C-alpha cells in the first residue's frame, strides 16, 4: 500500500508517494525534493488536506 508525504522541491511543496517497504526520505529524494513533514498519510486526499494548511514556501513581496 502506498502512503504519502509532503516534500519541498524547487517549485514549492508537493506530495510524493512512499511505496511499501520504502522510507519517506528516499521517496522524497526520488521525487526531486526534501521531506518537510515526516507524517505519512494513508490517502492522497488526506495529504492534500494537510498540504492546504501549510504556509506558502515563497515569501510575499510587499506592494509599494
């Protein structure tokens, strides 16, 4: 059964699948990112809900 983790890539946060028997760090690396949340989610939808609560990895620019 695949579980899901949240990772950060050059393009921001995303979700990566962790195949059974693999660890989250390896899955993050294989997806081109680093692990930012060590929780494993049982469904993609659960991972999406958690990801929606994360702050933006990109700082907002002040409007002048």
